[in-house]
C-alpha cells in the first residue's frame, strides 16, 4: 500500500479518532443500558476517553453476531482470509505511530516499547496470514486395507477472547489472527483498564474489509456477568484467556459445563539463572530486558534472579548501576525507560512485596518505594540476599523489582528454579553447551531463553506448564487451537 495514512498522531486528534461504542455485527453502538467506562492515563490520572460499557444483553448480542457470521466466514476460502489478515498487517504498519502513542497513553509503557509492541503484535497478523492457507489433513488406507481414512481440520466455531491490560495490541492480535485464519468468528473483551487499543484495532479491521460479525468488541465494567453469560451459552465453542491463574481457574470451571476448547495463558514466576561461567555482560543485558520490559508488568518478566555465589556480588553491582540510570516518567517523554504501573493497586502490591522481603532480611540496593505523584509510579528496585520465605519469591511481582538469590551448585539452582507452581518461562545464562542442554531437560517451563532475555516470537509456540496455563499461541501450534479434527472412513475404492 502506498496511500498516506490519515490517522492523527497528536494526542487529542488520536483520542478523538477512536470510537466510543461497542462493535457488534459490524455496527458501532452504545451500550443497551447506557453505562460508560472511563479510561485513565496512569501517568497523570487524567481521563483520556469515556467509552460504552456493555451489559449482559450486549454480550449476548455480540455472540449472536458471531454465530450468525460463522457459517459464511468458515466457508470463505482460506486464501481470502489470509489476504484480509495481510491487509490488516499492512494497515497496522502504516498506522504504527498512532497505535504506539495510544498504548503509551492508556497503559503507560514508554513510547519506544510501544513501538516494539506494534511490531510484535503485527507479526501475528503476518504469520497467520501465511499459515491460513496451509492447514492440512491426511488421506491413507487403514491398516486392514478395507477402507480409506480421511482426516480433515475444521474451524471450532464462535470464540470468546479475553485479553489483559499489559499488552493491549499484541494480546488482541495473538488471539484474533489465528481465530480468523482458521475460519472462526470472535467476541473479544479487552481489559477495562486499556480498551482503546482494541477498539482502534477493530476500526483497522473494518478498513481492511472484515465482514460484519466476524469480530465483535465488548468493553465493560461488568466483566463477570458479561463473561458468565457468554461462556455458559451453548453456542460458544472456544474460550481463550490471558490473565491471572486464579481467574483462569474460575473460567476453566465455567468452561467445563460446555466442554469448551480452552487456551489459558496464566501467571508466571520466571527464574533467571546465572551460572559461574556466564558472560556477565550478556547476563546483565539479558536481565534488564527480562525484568524491565513493560515496567516489569509481563507474565514473562524475570521474577527470581538465581545467581551463582561466585559472581553474585559483581552481577548485583552491575545491575544496580544499570537500574540507577533508568529514566522514570510519562512514556511520551524523551529518555524515559520506566513508566507508571497500571494503577494504584499495582503500586500498593509491589510495595507490599518489597516491604515483606526487607522485613525478612533482604538487602535494599536501590529504589524500594513509590515515586510521589501524579501518576502511579514505583522506583526501579534491586534487592539482594532475598530470603526463601519472602512472598517476593513465591508471587508474581508485576513491577520493576529485581530479587536476587545466591546459589552454590547446579542441583541447587534447578531446585530453586523449579520450586514454584508456575512454569511459563525460564532464563539461563551459561557458556557451557552441555549445561545449557541439561537446563532444557531439567527446567519445568514451557519456554526458555538460553543466553537471551526475550523469547516471544510470533513464529514460536507461546505457553506454559503447570499453573501457568495450557494451549499455545503463535507458531504452527497456534492455529490448531482454533481447529477441530474430523476422521472419515470410506470403503475401499477398489472394492476389495
């Protein structure tokens, strides 16, 4: 595409260009009960925009639209679905500055990171545009030679997608793109804290030529009742959720009634293991990426830094120097690398975890307190010698806090790393190929970064073990979460 993107990139113009209604059946409309939802800038506390808040009836109407659109969309040739996703990717690249600014405004992440999320989120559109036409079955004789087996793949049906606030574009594209590629229709409910990016993305899909009802967006403050009505509706066939483990467990229980296909990307408690032979330059660079991406508000963020006792002092010194140099402020400002946490509750929770660790004997290297307002900021923090009984090591931090724990041998490191009910991602830094291979075998996580601090990629299967969830998003595996298998037996065509 060569046309000029008309989307404004100044704050006021951009916000005014974002619709404020529900998107149901290809129409923008107010909520049936007139309720509204305020969206605030966490860096200032000011209201950015007010949008419609869906009722239970609105959620049901959105599912009605998805069900009505499903037969035609499922029958649409895969090449056409692929081309629509590619058009959406091209439009997103044209509008990348607008999307980045919008995410920074409603979520708080620095503008440079928001640009990175646009690139990452866009890759799901491009990847699944490339895989949509490559879903395959198989054909062959049964072992007895009496017939032929035909195995085919079919879209699972209408889907309900629930996305979190921390990656408002990437979490939407990571779910919508494979669903559309597979031939499914969707109702998506973005987090009430950051709904504007999803609304803006639905506008982009409209511009890309999306048929009415294929994607429906419901923003709401009544998340529980709206979700309950959709999940328990017998017409729904798939539920995908990214969020906390306790909420995921509740949703799984609800989904069991209808025996729904489910994908759950839940909490994490990622270990970051630094062995004595690690390249410390690489390890420190990796630590900064793994911990402070998205202000530490990521399920893949390193939670526990497990560092060999022979290098722990040097590692701590270097990380502390890097953390002290981080710029704190509104994400639109130059030089800012640490934006606000999402809300006051997040600040209070982070501070509670830090206070608990200090009470149990941890040593504060830097930070360790909220930053005075306006906005919901917390100082980037480094804690060393964090005791094993600290809540900081058991719970997902979701804030800019480095918690360092020393170890003496490989078995101890593995025991510390695996000593959690979570198993989303792990990070290992070692120059030993054999040790790296052993860690692949021994660490109980669905993903692992070996001498790297960021693992996410649209071409790779994202997901965890244990209480970190089930199913995979991205990669060749991602589209199969939205497909179901049919086996057909036919007689022997030779009449034997």
